[in-house]
C-alpha cells in the first residue's frame, strides 16, 4: 500500500485544476454564496464528471468539492449539522467514484505494483471561503487562533472520517489560520498538506512565509507545504521556504486572471502554468497542479511537463 508521503519522495505527483471554474465552464451557475456546495447537493454527478475529466487529463490527485462547505453557510440554506456532515462525505465519495471511472487504483487497495494510483484529497477551505466576500485574500477576519480552531474543528474531523487519502488545507492567508489548522491537525490521524495564498512574497496579511512553513512542519500529520490560488510568479519563493522546513513542496497557482469578489467576475490575461513546472520541481515541488481557471487541457500539459522533467530526488530523511 503506497502512502502519499512515500510516493512524494519518489517523484512529483500531478494535482487537478480549478474544479469550480471547470464547473462554470460546463455551464453551471455557481454565483450563489454556496458556490460548488450547492451543485454538490443538487447535482453530484456533474461534480463527479469534472473530477473524472481532470483524472483523464493526467491529474493523479482530485481535490474534493468541500472547499465551500461550511456549517454556518449551509444552515442558512436549511441544512442541519448531520446534513452538512453527509455533504462533506459526499464530496469525497464522488471523487472516489470518479477515480474508479477513470481506471485508477485506490491506494488503500493496491495489489499489483503496476497499478496506476489515484488519490482523493478532501478540500479544507479557509474561514474566508465561508464568508464568501473575498477575505481569504486579505486574512482580515477579526478573530483569533482560538476562534479559528473552534470553527475548523468539526469540519476537519468530518473530513478525516470521510475516506479521503489526504486533507488538502488550502488558501490560508494568515499565520493565525495556519496555526489554528495545524493545531487541529495534530493527532487527527490523516495526512494533510497545508497551502497558503500569497502576494508580494508574503502571506496575504503581509506575514512571514518562513514562519508559516515552520508552523506547518510542527505537526506530524503535515506531509507537504506550499502555495495555491496566487500568481504563478510567486510559487518558487514559497517552495524555497518549504525546503527550509524539509517538507515537500506544493504548487498550484491560478492562471493569471484576477478575481473580483464584489462582482463575482474575472479579468486579466491568462498565462500558461506548465512552462514553469521544471523550475518548480527543481525548487522542491512534489505536488504540482493548478487552481482557479486552470482547466483539464493545462493539467494535461502539466502532467506532460512532470513526465519530462520530474527527476527523482532523495527524500528529506536522506
């Protein structure tokens, strides 16, 4: 049974792209405060098909549609706690179904060395995703570590019991939220990666990346650290901080367009991500993919780049 941590030590692994923006490209309306959580509740088959599309493009990790699933936001839509727990579990279940449909093996059930494995990561979005006001890009929440721990705790525990192979803690903008999540991960019994969002070489709050990496590495459950939902030009610097704390790097930036939370629109010119993959692998990236507006075609290019340039590297223990 290959663990994800062991697999990362052997070679880079390709993540999927922007699930929500792919669903929008398929014609689904995600403009409500629930985003893809509403589609997960009403049309899980559409979510499963999008996961499968990324797997078939070359991704070997699908990140679940649980990013926007929160107890508070769904309570306003009539979901009680047990219904939210069921929706969190469903997010992982449909990704597992997509993996099977794509012909990839469940890593917990591998019986032959030549089976190609697919991983399912349960997305753990930041507090700002629940607010649905773009505050994950500022970290200006007005609450501290204790309150953030209490908010993250039930969802982390539900996702830890969902059957996911790994928890994908994503788009964290501040040291307070990194600390809160890492404290809650300690002892949870499921591996996780921690991914921050950055601007100008620092967290969105302006705080230190090095401090964030050091906090992330303090919990044994955290197997990788890196960045997502940012400009591709920010990635290499973050990977340098990950290397300093001896964790494998994570890199899945946006495609260069800018999100405007007020109008729920995108602007700007897209850039290619795949042409930077070799640079990121050299800088220590072991999980490489895309975030917002990065679709299956670009993930296919990233997978090809990983195959061409993803040289084996020794594990940190060596």
